[in-house]
């Protein structure tokens, strides 16, 4: 069903019983698992091994997406970082987490952690109907929570979609507790000294040509940290991926050049 258009998918959902759709999805999943069976790559999020990961991207990257949980290179690196460098999975610590555009691979874990009060959100929450913890509608430039409300905030590949990203950053800071933290990842071109944005480019074609994707409004450069600092954050550029050997980076298919942007007040 992945190749069908959205209107056709919605029509099928209305006329075909849910049990049949679920059975078909399970069949497709098992078929994919068998097709990629092997042990050359490993996903640390779901613990699955495969001969190779699947292709993914506007321009297809081979060996990128986990067949089981759907994680990409950036998700696997972020999960490893959260697990080893933060208190997110400390069972003795109660932590309130705001998560923008919640990736399913993370949602499945965060929504079941007993120590996490989980708040998944998006401007279009209807696209995230995963489970019992419902995603709520949140405009990142006008977050509907009081000051200093969240212990941790995750915002992974969201800001490149937001015209006023500095206002969004200020809102993220406002709702973060004084002793809280956040990780705010974006697609970044490290060859660029300055972030490139041009708001005269308004068509999908123009934006795809300029920014690599039709719904992006900028290419971030090496000044991304300065933009976060201008919103009031203390920023650590963590070269965490360097903790892994080249064999481990290949095994888990991590991006060897990606920095983690860890922010505090």
C-alpha cells in the first residue's frame, strides 16, 4: 500500500475492515524481514540485524532505513546518544518530554517508558496515529505550555521547515526547565559557513532546487550553533559519533560527520 496515493489509502481504510488491513501489513512486514535477512547491519533501536538496511530519501540512499522499525542514520545515532549521555532512560528519574514530529521508532520506546511523561506533538498531529499516547497539535512558534514546563525536548529535523526558526528556538527555550535540556538536530551542510535562506522562493520546485526538499525553507550551515545561541541557549556541539569505530559506524550505518546539538538554558 506504500505506493498508493493518500486519497486511495483513505478510501481503502473506509471500505476494508481493519483486521484485513492489519493482516496484509503483517504479511508485507514478514516478507520484507525475510528478504533482508542477515547480520551485516544492526539497528540499536529495535535490536534487529539484516543483510542490509533499505533505501531511503528523495534521492535514494542505499543501506539507510531499518526494515523493522524504520529508523534512519540520524535516529540511530541520536538513540545511542540519548541512551548513554542523558538521563532519559534512567528508571529512577521522572522526566517530562516534549517531542516534535515523533518518529515511530522513538515513539514506540518513549510511550512505554514508565519514567517518561511523554508529549508527542506536531503541527499536523493526524499524521502520527501510532498508539495510546496521542500526538497533540502544537505550533512550534507558539507552544501552548507554560514557562519551564519540560525536562527534555526533542526536535529532530523540524526547524528547516519553519520560516521563523529563531522564534521557534526562543519558544523551545521558554518551555524548557532551568535544569532541562534539548537536542535539536537539523540537516546541515558543513561546507556552508552561513545558513542559506531565500523567502522569495515559494514554489515546491524552487525550494527543492535550493534547499534539497520541497518543504524546506533553508540550508543550515556551520553557523547553526550561533543561531541557537542567539535564542538564548547554551550549546554543546558533541562529536559523539567519534566514540565508535569505523566498523561500528558501518554496522549501525551512522553518519560519521554528524554532530549532536545538545542545548541547555
